[in-house]
């Protein structure tokens, strides 16, 4: 099993001898980014050699050291991008194109990584429920006792949300809030985000916490007729923090510290925040474009205007470990 990535590199080479190639290491599913890479190659003539690493992206690059052929590192979740920076595996990029397109709270303060797309942590609600607005804080209200569905508290989607809550309110209030969320569960925390919609349709819960893009995947029919029915059974509410906005997580990328094709890597980064690429992000996976003013898929646009929480993702990431410990302390997944 360990030979496959090595064979990939034999085919790729180091990339340094050919200025019209670059090597992308990514933890994003190949099918999701292939349309973007094809558009980039068609636009620039630069070939992108892709290595998909479901896990262990940072470990792989670190083990290769200065001889790593990696030019661009792409990952989902701000915490994974921050980890690359903390381990000294990236380099800063000074680009007016990137800083103009990517809001300050959605990029590294030292310009080591940049968000490329967003998914919002939203509330699914039964379509006939008399509910049009809600805050994240409201989810712990006893009004929702026995009516809430959510996946594992230790899943990265939720630890990111819980970390954001801690950034807004501190540890003590976050523990109280998590205790309230647990008391409101209709079933044990678990499953996936789409299970929240399924269970709402099945009458198990009235609301669920889940990611926005799954609704596009369900309602579009890409998941089949059964999932389309799940998507049609819910409406989507964009919750906010008190005195804040809607929590988002991201996909993003950073130029590798020892990139042999640095210029081409920066060129790809800049392409990924172009109008053309941001449109592909919106259409291919129902994500929110990161570039202000870029078009949103109609299914996602139907949720209403997204007002992104202004707290920098780098501040939220700092609370990941503490939030995870609180999940265990309150027995959230038990």
C-alpha cells in the first residue's frame, strides 16, 4: 500500500526541470478539484501533477524535507492549514491579487495560506417548523430539548464551531453551552451531516447542525432520489453568533517552503481566486466563493445572504484543543 505514492513521484519527477509544470499535494477529493485544475491548464498551459493524500499531508511534506517536490499544499479546514505553517512547511506569498480577493479574516496574517472556498455551519430545520432565524447560542435553549440532531462533537466540523464559540464567549460559557446542546439531543451525537436532514424527515428531530454544501448535493439529485427527498424535507437557516456572523470553515492552500516551481504555484493560487475559478467552486461542490461578489449557486443563494463571522480563523484555530477537551469533559458523544 505504501508503494503507490512513491510510484507517483517517479512518474512526476521533481518538476524543477520543467517550468510549465507544478506539483500539487492535496487532501481534497480529486473529483472536486479536477475541473479547477483543467481550467488552469487550459488558461495557462501549465500542467498540474496531483498527489492525493487523504491523511498525513503535513507528515508527508515534513518527511521529504528540502528535497520535497511539492509546490502547492491544498487542504480542507483552517486548522490543517495552520498546522502546515506551525511546522515550518510553507512560505509567505506577497500578492496583490490574493490579498484583494481573500478577506483578511480568511487568510494567514503572514500570508502563508489563503482561503479558496467556504462552507457555512448552518441549521437544518423541518420545512414546516415556524422558525426563520436562530443564533448559535439559542441551540442550547431548553426549548429544543429532545429536538436537536448533530454529528460527533469531535468531528472537525464541530470542533471548529465549538472553537469559534469559545473565541466569542470563553471556556466557561462554552462548557455551559455544550452541556445544553447535549441535553437537547434527540439521539446520540453521530452520523454525518446529511443524516441530520434524513432524521428531520423521519421525525426524529426538528433541527440539525450541518454544513451548507450538503444541501446542494442533496437537492441537486447528485446523491440520488432518496437524498433529494431529505433535502426537500428541510429548510436552511443561517445562524449567527450574538454580535457576530455565521461561522464558516474553508478549503485553502499554501505554497510549500521548498517549492521547486514557486512562480507556477503562486500563479495557480491566484487563478483559484479568479472569477472563473470561484464560479467552478460554486458549481462543482456548492461551496461559497471566498471572493466578495462572486456568484453563488442558486440552491445555496436561496438560503439568504451569508454574513461571515468577522473573527479571524487563525484566532479560532487556537482554541481547537481546548474545545476538544470540553467535548470530552461534558460527555458530548456519550
